[in-house]
C-alpha cells in the first residue's frame, strides 16, 4: 500500500490534536466529566427512586466516550503514519508516547465496551436476562468499571508527563 503524505494542514492538525500535552488535557477533561457523572450516578443509585433510565443514559455516555477516545488514543501511531507524519517525525520519544497511548487506549476501549455490555444486561427484556429488582448491583459493576477507567486515566496522565521514566519501567 502506498502512503502519500497528507496536506501540511492535515498533518499539522493531527500533530497538534494528538500531541502529548493535548492528550493530557483530554484525559483531564474526561476525568472531570467522569467524576461528575459518577458522583451523580452514585447519588441516584442511593436514592429511593433509583432512576435507572437516567443512570443508564449517563453511563452509556461515558461508555461511548471511553470507546471513542480509546480508539483514537490507541491508534495514535497509525494515524500519524496514515497522514504521512511517520516515519519522518518518528523518534524514541514519540515511540514511547505511542506505546503508552496504545496500551491505555486499548484499556479504555475494552472497559468502555464492557460497560456497554453491563448496561445492556439491564436494558434487555427481563424474559431474556432477568435483572428485575437487581438493577443496582448490576449497575454498580458499571460504576466499578468507570472507576477503573478514571484510575487508568490518572496513571496515563502521570506517564505522559514523565515518558522517559515510564520507558524505564
């Protein structure tokens, strides 16, 4: 397959939007959204009304964010190659960042997909998967997965801020 370099504008935009500092900012923004969402979900789960539809809507939003973000971050190196930035800009520092992003992006993608599966266990008709009266424990599994993503994002930020130290491990 022949790869042509993308226009300088496209290459510049990809280089900017998938730069290490911006990935750190994306993580921090998603962390903020996740923290607010999880706070609300836990409050809803603890309330007598348990508005499961609102909880599921919020968690589906998180799942979609984790899946989409995970794919982009995981494929950072492939995107750089596709627009012709690699191999010209590829160096040891970029390879470390690509390796870190690939691992964490794959984790976000997998946990986002698993979160969606948990949600569909509650959404499916009870004759198929009977969760009647057991929605809260099932949804707490989703909350746990989102908590794991939050912890992963914190570690991802830490590793991106210190890529050389991350490479030593």
